[in-house]
C-alpha cells in the first residue's frame, strides 16, 4: 500500500563567524533543541511582536556535530535507499550559511566530514553486513551552472548535457557518466575529482562560494533470491544536493560573471519556491516544474515518489534577518509537501541483471569448454559418473593435466616409433606436426580460459556482497536504529499531544471563568479584547512582512530584468551595426527553439560538408561563392569547397611586379661595371681617409694588412652574383 509522507525539514544554525564577531554583529537566532524550535528576534517588527517562532522536524544549534546532523537527517533516508526507495537530501539557505559544510564538510579531522562522505561509509557498511544479497553501486555527479547541466565526472566536464524525460524513467540527464564503485575509497576519489571540477568563486559573503547547484547521485541495485526461489531486484537512488546560495545582489555586490550567476541562482531558487508553494496550497492544478532545470531535476523529490529531507541552513547574525526569515518561511512551507515513496521493485533497466546475465554466460561458456554444465545456483558442474561440483580453478588444472597427459602419450609414441625405426619419415613428420598443433591448441585454450576467468572475476568484483561476520553487528545496529527512530516518533507525538492539551486547557479555562462582579467581568473581557487585538496586530505584522518580502523579491526581479534588457539591447546594437542583414538571417535560420530544453539551440548539421551537394534534375550543380571567385580568377575547373572558413585559402592581393628573367645586354653590363667601379673608388677613398685619421691619432698603429689587402666592394659582389643567378621572386597570386 502506498503511504504518503511529508518532506522532513531540519534547520541548522551556524555559529557567528570570526568576521561577524569582529564587526560586533548581534546574534538574533535562538535554537530550542528540546522543543525543536527556532526563535528569531524581530528586529524589523513594529514592537508588537518581539520574536517569531518556527517549529521543525529537527533543529541543530551552533554546537551541533556533523555526526549528530547525519544521524538525524540523512541516515534514515540512506537506510530506505538500501531497501529500494528513492531518497533526496538537499541543503538550502543563504550563501555562506553552511550548506557545503553540512553536505560535504572537511576530510580532516574526520569528525568534520559531512553527510555525503558519511553516506558512503554507511552504504558500504550495510553491504558488508548483508552477505545474502548482491549489490551494484553506481555514482554520478552533476552541476547546474547558469541553467546548464555539466557532468563533473567526465573528462569533458564543460560539455553541456541535456535533460530528457521518459514515462518509465522519469526525468534524466542524457549521457551522464554512471560509474560502478566498489569501495568507500573509490567513492571518495570520485567525489574529490568531481568537486575539483565544480564552479566555485569568491563573493563578499563567502570566500569559497558554490556558484552552481550540485547533485551527487548514488544508485544502489540489489539482487536477492527469495523464498520463492526467484530472483528479486530492487533499485534505490539517493540524491545528495548542495544548492548554490540564495543571495541578494546588493549584499554580495556581484558584478559581471558573478552577477549573471546570481541571476540564474535566484531564478532557479525562486522557481523552487514557486513549486513548493503550488504543492502546498493544494489549489494549483499546474506545478511549475518546467520553469527551471533545478526543479525538473528535483521533480521526483518534491511531490513525487521520493523520501526527501531538506536541511535549511541559517546564519545567526542581525544583518541577515531578511534572508534568515526568508529561509525559515521557505522551510516552513516545504514541511507540508507530501510525497508518495515506493520501493522500486524489478526495474526494467536494472544494470545488475545485465551483469548477472553476462556472468552466467561466461560461466556457461567455461563449463561448456570444460565439458560440464551450469547448475541452477550459477556454479559450474561437471558430469562424470555422477554430478560433481567443481571449482573453476580445479577445472583448469584438470584440463591442463589432461592436455599434459596427452602430450606425454604422444611423445611416448614418437619415442617408440623412433626406437622401432619402422615408421617412415613422412609419418614421423606428420606426428610431429600433429603434436605441434595440439600444443598450439592447448595453449590457445589455456589463454582463452584465462581471459574468461579474468573477465568473470572482474564482473564478480563489481558486484558487492558482505560477509557473515559483519551481518550480526549490522543487524544489531539496525535494531538500535529502529528503536531510536520509534523513540523519536513517540517523543514527537508526545510533544504534539502536550501542545494540543495546553490549547484545550486554555479554552476550557476561558469557558469556565465565572465572574464575581461586573467590574471583574469588564476587566477580564478587556484583557481578552487586548489579547485579541494583540493577535490581530501579530497577524497584521506577519502579513506586512510577507508583503515586504514579496515586494523585495519583485524589485530584485525587476532589477534583474532591467539588467537582462540592457544586455539584450547591447547585443541588438552589435547585431544591427556589425552583422550584415543576410548574415543575420542565415545565422537565425541555423537556430531553433527547443521546447524540451526551453532554450535556443543550434540545429543539427545534417549535410556532410565534404560531400558535393546534389543538383536538381536538369539544373546545374550549385556553385559556392568560393568557386565563383575562382572562375573570375580564370580557373576553368574550380573544385567544390565547403563554405567553411577553416578550409578556405586566403585571397592574396593582385601581383603588381614581373619576374626579371633576361641576361642584361652588353650596354647595360658596361654601364653597370662603370657604376660599380666608381662606387669602388669612392669606397676606397673613404677607407683611406679613415685610415689616415687613425694614423694621425696614433701613428704607431699601421695596419699593414689593411694596406696590403684592401676590402672588396660588397655592393659589387652582391649585384654581380644576383645577375649571375638571374634569381626569380617567389610566385604570388591566387592558389588553385
Ligand atoms: N555549523 C558550522 N560550524 C562551523 N563552521 C561552519 C558551520 N557552518 C558553516 N561554517 C563555516 O562557514 C563558512 C561558509 O560555509 P559554506 O561554504 O558551507 O557555506 P555555503 O552555504 O555552502 O555557501 P555558498 O552558498 O556560498 O556555497 C565555511 O568556512 C564553513 O566552514
């Protein structure tokens, strides 16, 4: 039978940070852990209502330990996931209030580890304590940044992924990596690797602020042989969600990229708020899940078939009053969301079934090769005179022994034949060949079996099961947990009953009140009236607060809208002035609006850019601009080239010079010689002059070398060699 249950909401208040203490901020939040209440001083009220009180399923004060938070929030959900339910734990709150601290915490010291790493320990511990059930654990990790989904465990973690929906599967992310994991260490490694890919940045409110929403998902499939001798598969999915912080631009002073991030964060959180409101007011026909990717991803967790716990994180300082109130209201509303959790039994897409089928196939193959059959329990059985169960390794040895015996027999035969010397050479050769073939076959068989064993072992290793020793302690732990949860449930019930009793007593007292005199009656009634007036004032102030909050939200949205409009105008201006009209049209034709993604996308490029476009019957094949240009340049047969700038050769400017290819005439040669001689004489004169100056300055230096070997004229040498070579300039122009 389906049982409805409400989203569990817990609130955690962090301590004042050292910065807040330095700045002399006042603490305005009180946490009453026995009554499970958060009391916040109304520093903005009109004085009628000094404080506001909110009651939740669980509250944690600034001294709360990570272990305590895990035990009272995530642990019951993790237990349910192991039983085949879907579960979600998500942290919500203003930026810098401790969402990441609650979900992930720190690895060092170990007691600072948050919900996610503690969940890993717990899951593997449960598996180890359940020997009769096979488990398959897979993990995935995604982030939602600026309304784009990215796979944090993929080497291409910047690639955008798409959201898809199928009736039997619900909403899912296409191509998201799902990694099979076998140990706590592996899970921690993947968490670390994914975290390194996550978008974080510094804001005024938090040095290491998560700028994206992140979801770490664990899928746990289990397979068990029931009393009916049938295999039963269950599959539970656990989402561990760390939302980006809700924030006000004015406070975070976000600009540029941070501003755009903030707009997207706020937009998705506003949609989340709208979804929560629509779910709890009961009147809405339409729940706006499709308004943001975040709400689509959390669709099953809010009003779906999932067990959900929301951890609302708040700051205790006075300057965060508005945000803390907003978080508390949000959380209060979320308490009323009802879900319909159910066990996922025998899911069609269970991976564990595929694994088991592969394992059985391999075992079957191995058994066949060894001349046996596969038993009903999946073990290889070998048939001799009677059915004997044989271990895989034993079979291998037996096979090897058999092969060896055959080899020895053959060798003996050869020896015998040699001894007798009656066999002809040909037969001998044939026997040797046969032996070689047999050896080869043997070797291949051995190799094949080794490979199959390896594969079998690999597959079996992926499936996890526990050992008997740990089962007992696990059972005890489970009982303890059950008792603790029952106790918790009872104490909550007692608290609710006490509250109701107190209310009833107050009403009874009012009714039973007898008045001794008119004066007394007037006094009592005046008191009652005053109480009622006080209550009205309280309600009015609450309504006023709500209106103010809505007004603020509206103003922020208008401001966001204005900024987006500014950006849009800028883009339009750029398009209008810098992009030609036909180009704009061409680009627009390449885009289309995807209803599924609720965004513009580039149409899939169907044509093969390297294939010639086909011509219509009786028409000429279309010619691209490039070919047209080539024809203008005199190319009679221009090849087709795609309109891809990367594959197009550059157009070089038209050549204005000619190659000098003739030998100079006799006359020119003479003129050149005269010119060069004159030049040489001039050079010689300059040289002599320089030399004379050197002697005048220092007559002791006489460079005999210089006088004996005057330097040759470099210009002459260069020109002559140029003429001799009749050098050609490199060709330039249109390249075919
Ligand atoms: N309960 C707590 N006890 C001690 N320190 C805490 C607690 N909660 C948060 N902090 C500290 O406050 C700082 C901000 O916390 P954290 O980064 O977890 O906030 P956040 O809500 O995830 O912020 P954002 O939304 O910007 O990512 C961190 O230095 C963290 O260690």
